[in-house]
């Protein structure tokens, strides 16, 4: 080897990373467009997310809530940002496993002044390596791996929440559209008979105050229909935002099937959640990482030793070589501050875990009670709706036979439509509560398409 220093320099530089500038605005605006439908189909087919099965997306037919949930996991910008955090955590695991670089020292001192004649330059060199890193490396890797697991499970939990939010968004759009359709039907019914009522008032067959009552009812229906349409538009925009799609995107939505009835008591659901909820698993991993960090801080209290080789030549031309030791003596600080912080961090994570358990238990009990209450209310209103339907049919026949006035007939019809609106709103509330309970318990998606 003619030039060993050049070879060493090339070997060292070959392990160094290269810097490449990456602009922000242009790529960010391009990423805002989201993935194409072809990319969504490919990603959904190869999905590997805990709790969410891979699906075969077909944009040629109406999409179910579960299919939209998978799209949200793939395309939601917030989730994609969280997955970038996961890559940072993996990089930290890689960094924790690296050994420290050795330190090479060199100095050259040239004699000068009186008595320097005949003296040679004094040279010294050394090679020093921190051995204490070998003691703490295992703890560093364990700490980084547990932290990476905490990030991974936290990301998976957010993906689960986003998928169920997309399912709920689908049902909200469906039920709001159903309510708006009912309100529009009622509005058209009142508008169709308004001319007849005006004729009866003109002929003295109906008091004007009854016409004013009908017009006030029609105004209320018009405002109800307008408010429902406004809520429907906002629900579609919110669904597109959950999916990570452009606001103007319109996807065909399938008719949502009925959600399963909750039969298990809340205490059983809570114990199931302990093993299933990934946010709890993430907190457990974060606690283990904090425990490893405490051990790491305690290990740093002990003397840190560096070992190496040293060589020197003094100005008289005498050369020397030997072993070099470097010892950091923890005389004053002894890393007590880092130990106190790590111990407090571990205690804080323990309290956070207990608080999360308490919050989950309270949420499960509250949602279970809400679902049961809504089920009872829906059944009660369904019975009332059946009675109103029979009364409306009878009133229709009586009105056609001129045995019942128009106002009485329309009042009965309005009562039926109001009951239908109320039942539709209760169905939306029940779906919201059931899906929130599904998310709180982390119940796996069944095979039913909903």
C-alpha cells in the first residue's frame, strides 16, 4: 500500500451519509392530492394493520363503511404523518445499537528559543475508545426498542380510531340523507295542499287562523329540511377529510347494514379492552422504555472508563509507547439529576396508565348504558310509528271519502313524518354510540360488510 493514510480516509468517508436538499412547498402540494384510486386498491390489498383485514376495493360499486375505513387508514394525512414518527423511532433503535467511534489524537511541537538547537520536533499520538458504552449499549437498545414499540402501537391505535370514524361518517351521511328525504317529502306534501287550504279559506269553509297554522308548520318543515341539508353537506365534507380525499370527491356509498346488538355486560367489555386496546399496549411499552431509561441513568453514575494506546517522541528524539486510560470520576454530580428525572418519568407513566384505564372503564360503561337507552327509545317509537301509520292510512281513506277535513288529515300525516324523523335521528345516535363502544373495546371487525 503506497498511501495508507489516503486509503484510511476513503474508508472513513465511505461510511458517511451524503446530504441532498429537498424542497418543501412543491412536494407538499403534490402530496395533498392524495393517492390515486389504483394506488388505494393496491395498498388495501396488501394492508398490514393490526385489527384491520386487507380488502379488495372496487370503486365501480358502492363502498361499505369498512372499505372507507381502510381508505382512511391508507390516505389520511394525519396518519401518514404519524407513520413518519414510527420511522423516526426505528432510526433511534438503529442509533442506539451503534458503538462509539474511537478518538485518534495527534500533536506536533517544534522546539524554539534558547537551547532549541539540535532538538527534534516533539510528537505524540493516541488512540482512545470509550469502554463504558459497552456496558450501557444493551440498556440503550432496550430503551429504544420499547419506545419504538410504544410509537408503533400508538400509531396503530390512531389508525383504528380513524377507521371507525370513517365507518361512522358513512352512517352519518346515510341517516342524514334519510332524514333530509323525509323532511323534503313532508314539505312537498304540505305545499301540495296549500292551494286547497287557501281555496277553503276563500270559500269560508276554513278559518284563516288554521291556514296560518298550516303555513307556520310548512315554514318549520322548510327550516328543518334546510338544516338537514346543511348538516348532510358538512357530513360529506367531514367524511372526505377523514378519508384524506379532496373535498369535492363524491364516492358511492353502500346501504349500511345493522350493527350488532351489545349483549355482554360492561365489566366483561372492559376486561376485553385491557388486552385489545393498542393505546394501553403503547403505554405499557412506554413504561418499559422509561424503566430502561432509569436503569441507564443509574448506570451513568458509575465511573466511565476509556482505554487506548498512546505514543510519543520528545524533543530529544526519545520515543515512548504505552497504554492510555481515561476515567471520569463521579465525584460531585454522580448523575443524580438524570436519575431523579428518569424516576419521575416512570412514575408519571404509571399514573397515566392508571388514568387511561379509569377513562376507558368510564367510557365503556357510559356508552353501554347509552346504547341500551337508545335501543329502548327506538323500540318505543317504532311501536308508535306503527300506530301512526295505521291512523294515517285510515285518515287518508276518510279524507278521500270527504269524511275527514284536510287539516286533520295533514296533522296526522305530520305526526307520522315527525316520528320517522325522530327514529332516523335515533338510529344515527345509536350507530354513533355502538361504533364508539366498538372503538373503546377494540372489538375486531366481523365478517359482515358494514
